[in-house]
C-alpha cells in the first residue's frame, strides 16, 4: 500500500481538509514540533488503496538571510550587500524545527500532495516543502510521478474533493518570482536601512524611531502620504460666492434651488447677480425633464476592495482586516481572501452559495426572493486568473463569529448578495427655473426599484421631499435670494482606503503585501493613524521623503517599483529569466545607493532643521569611563547614552527604564553602571554601557548585561550572583536581583521567568558553596526578628532554593511582565524543566542530576 504525504499551509487547514477527505474517519496525533498535527486515514489514490498522512507547515518554512559577518552592521559596508554578500535559506522559525518535522513525516512516503494556498507565496512554500521532503521519500521508478499540487479556493466539501480529483503540478516560475522579490527586498532594503540608520542616529537624538528603514515598496507608500501632506500645507484658500434661491410652490413647502453658474470668485459680480435676481418676485419653470436612471450593482469582491471598505466603513486597519479574513477562510466561512479577480467563472455555483444564506434573519427575505424570481448574472469584471472573488461559503451567526469577524463576514455576504441582485432604478426629475435673467435647477429622485440597495442600504438613494407637480411656464413665488460667502478647502489627509487605491493604481505591492507596507510605515513612526483612519505623516516621515526627492526622486516615486513588479510578474509567467531580472534590478539600485551616499548631505540639511543633535539631547546620567565626564541619556527611541566629549554613543536595552546604579563602576573599564528595569512586575539588571556594546570576554555577545557577564570576581556578575539553571529554558541561569529587596527575586538571564522569594528578608546573599543534590548555589538569608518566617524565631538560614524544605513555602515562580513583545528574552513558553546545572561558567562539565528536583519543583511551583 502506498503512503501519501499531504501538506497544507496552516494546522487548522490541514485538519479541515483531512476531515473532508476522510469523511471524518481519521486518527490525529501531535507532530514532534508540537505546533503541527498529523491526521491519518486510509483511502484510494490514483486507483490504488493508500495510507494518507495529512499535516501542515506554519507559513514559510525557510527565509532568506545574509551569511555570517554580513549580518553585522559594524563589520560590513552596506554597499557590499548588493552583490558580494552571499545569501542562504534559513529556517523561518528555528524553534518549530519544521524541516526535521517534515523529514520525519515524509520518510518512507511514496507520493506528496501539496495543499498550500493557491497564490505565488503558496507556490514558493511548495518548493520549500519539497526541498525538505524529497531526499527522504522513497525513490520513484523512472517514469513514475510522485509530486502533485491541489488547486482550491475554499474549504468546502465540493471544492476540496474536486481539487483532489484534478491534481496538477506546482508552478516553478511563480515560486521563482517570490524568490526574486525576497532577494531584492532584502538586499536593497538592508543596504539603505543600515546606511541611513547609522548615519542619522549617530547625529540626532530625537528621531524617535529605532530604525530609519527604507523599502522598495514601503518608501513609495510613505511618499503618497507625504505628497498629500504637502498639498495641504501649500494650499491657499480662496473666497467665492454662491447665489442661493428658495421658491415656495405651496404655502407650507419650499425648494432650495442650485445656481447654474455654481459659483463666482468676484464679490462685485456676485453682488450684481444678486441685485438683478432680487428684482424678480417670481420664478418661472423653463423646462421639466424626467429620466429613468440606473445605479449599478457592485462588481464581485476582490482583496483590495475588501480592505478599502474594511478601513473606510468598518474602521479596521488593512493588516487587521486581512488577519480576520484569513481566519474566516481557514474556518470555511469564506473563499480564499487573496484575489485580484472581480469576475465569477461561468461554472461557479452562485445559487448554491446563495441558498446557504436563506435562513439568516438579516437578509433571508431578499435571498428567498432572489431564489424564487431568479438571480442576475454578476457584472463582468476583471479576470486575473488567480482565485474566484471573495464569496461567503457557509452560513454563520453573530454569536459564532463575534465582533470584527462577524462585521467583516456580514459585509462580504451582503456584497455577494448584491452582485446577484438587480440594479437599483430611480426616476430623476430635473426642473429648470429662471429668476430674472439667471437660471436655477432643482433635481429630485424617486426610487422605482431598489434592487441591490435592499441588502446594501448605505448605497440607497436618499429619500427626498415629494416634488411639486409643475409644467413649463408655471410661476412660483420666490421665498428668498441670498448671497453665501464660502472658501475653497484643502484636501484632507489620505485615508487608508485612498492609499490602498493609489497603491493598486500604481502597482505598489500585491493584494497580499499592501496591508504589510501600510502597517510598516505606522510601526516605523513615519505616519500616525488619526480619526477616520487618516494617515498623517510625522516629522521624520516628511523629512525622509523630502530628502529622497532632493537626492533621487525615483527612490520615492512609484514608477521604478511598478516597473520591477511588472518584471516579477513576467518571471511568474515564465517570459523572462530570473537571474537577469535580479542582476539588472540590483545593478540599478546599487548605482542609486552610491549616489545616495555621496549626496546624503542634502537630506542632512533637512534633518538639521527638524531634529536636535545628539550633544543637545538627553539628560546627564552616568560617567564615561574614558573622560570621566557625564554621558547624556537619550530617552527617544532607540534609547542610548552619548558622551559628547568623546563623541561616542552606547546602545542600551530597549522598552524599559534606565537609571544610575548606585554610582558603582565596572572594574574593567571604569564606566558607571546603569540599571535597566521593565517595571515592578518585571526584570531588572545592571549593565556597563561599554561592556554592553564591546563584550569583554570571548563567551559574551553584544547586548549582554552584568547578569550574563563571566567576570570571576565582580560583585555584579553572573559568577557572583548566579544561583542555578532556569527551570524553563535550556540555557538560562537564574540570577539574584540584588536591587529587588525587600521583595526579593531572582530572574532568568535568557527568558522571562522570575522567582519571587524571601519577602521582607533583611539581606539575601549568594553563597560560594553549592547544593549536594542539584549543584545550585546556596543562599544566605537574614530576616528581621519581627518578620521572620523561619521556624523557632530564627533570623538566619543558609540553604538551596530548590531543595531546602525550610525554604519551601517562601518561593514562587512567575513570568516577567514585559513592556513589549520585542524584548530580548523569550516569551516564557514552557520548554521543559531545567537540568540542575550549576551557575558558574568554570563549574563541573557533567554535573550530577538532581535526585529530587522534579518533586521539589512540583511542590514549589505548581
């Protein structure tokens, strides 16, 4: 019997697909990485009985990165990143051990069916999976086919079974176009980002952004926002005048007429028209015309339109809306949410999708009427050849989806019903009046057939007062005529919806990447999201764009990226050579980069006007070990210390507070120590600014504080304050926080585990002696006599935190409250218990296993 491995893009998809194909009769188990499950069942494949193993990845298996020294900002000239720097594919998330997991499940399999999402990224992941699995699969006979690709657009029984019966092959060209985009964005983005970040953060202290990033798509996106800002700033309002007339067809009612000249910009001429019309006491009907008009139903829904509506009408950011749409898709509520197509294929089961909605109280009546009277074919839209438009695939209730999930699903469903509904028809009556020599118009609309507006009421024709019955030559008394003074107003800041439209129009990004680029410019503090989801550029965003315009406008204009996107699409179609496109594009940007570096003074002039130099920023905090003058602490992102005398800048840990640490000095370089803290419920540790940036020992890395320093005698080092191996992570050591009294704690120097102990103790010291059972350092504790929890009113005790029964009730495990998920430590996920290794770097290489550590841990922490 053949074994068939099947791989989906997400664990939830694998489960749904396996459930459909096995008709619910599958057995499931967790994979070795803990994140992905394996669903097994027996069935038939290509006319033979087969054993199926359905599993998944978690998005991309591999990611592109530079090799070795080229990842260092300090060792490599950014210009080398364009051609010299070699790249390699690394595991996207090493913790998931995805390659090993795929190889374990793929070993001994005869065939593989790829159920990755059906877009270019999905094709790329197909080949990442194949690279991992093919070497361990059974070798096929010479002509035997072993690789299959399933094409599907929704997680429904029909679509999945149909995909299984019509398996194709993965598309190498589409995968290559993604490889090309990844490499271009990596090389170009890293080169520009590294250069401008180092240049400007080395000069200015209040940029308030930890990274001055450049991206081939991100920067033109920011350019659109700044272009609108510039229009607003340069706008000069003009005064104009409008003639407003009211006529009274009946005693109680009045009609406000629109002036045919619309407006005039000269006050005297406006006054002249007012004087002429005021002489007439009656308005004469010159003509009455009636015309039936149609408001077209919407085109079928694609990604860009969904993101536009989500932002403009539902108040959801594009990234958030996309995440919700993906969740609705994996749960089987809607079809694939990444599509450029607005045209349904001829064989699409529109009635079947509509029937699913027949019982929803919000639109049941409309749906039942459509099913009984017959649906309209949706309008002919654009067929991009990818997926059908976004369509609801099964019924849902507000209770099932809740909150934003329901709001987005409701819109998608209403939009779909509207596409198969009739157009909205209305009768437009235009009455033309003359008051003296001036012409005025009144337009009234009456709906004759609401059509799709029943289900999309926000598109309905507004109700108006009933029009008076009149004929040509009728006279009505004029109620009042007045002159209104108004001013032209500037455009508003771009909304996300308008920005998405501009990005689509100019070919910046894809339907999948547009939300990411918008999110990036917000994260980098280049724009802020104001009320109405309008994007207002910050000072930094404005200066950067103006600087690019000054040096090389093509860096910020959409034209060059649009041309690159076209080349990438040609790779996907197999019409151009992947290597040639890559080489040609990198050559263009390499030349631009060199010109940018040579001309950076142009942007620097703009920066000088808006930002303060490092020397003028920040407050004096700690003394420099070289000149013994005070260094200034710059709090704006990225927080750092700057010595204006030596002109040196020292980076610090982010997302916490920094203060002077008792004016104590580092024994190695005489710099005053500072204390970093993430808050009362988090971690804190001292660090030497110089050692943090220039590791003094071989086994230390840049960015390590005193709690990881291996100095043998310094009173703040790991050697003196380390207690024992972390109970959760592999490499961490629990280090006493000597500043935490009287609420004493020790914290892991790698992850966010915190152990609270010995509250109200007067003193806690780490002893040079170690525990016989677990090799952890012993702790000496002194309590005040009045508050001592020790038996027999004792005030002093020495013992092991893990094994001493006296300390059993005085120890409590917690996880640090981090200010930000980007903190250096892990997320505190349980990765297995500690092995009881000693804390000292020079300790025994093979410490003995603790005899009763697990029992002790259970007693203390569970």
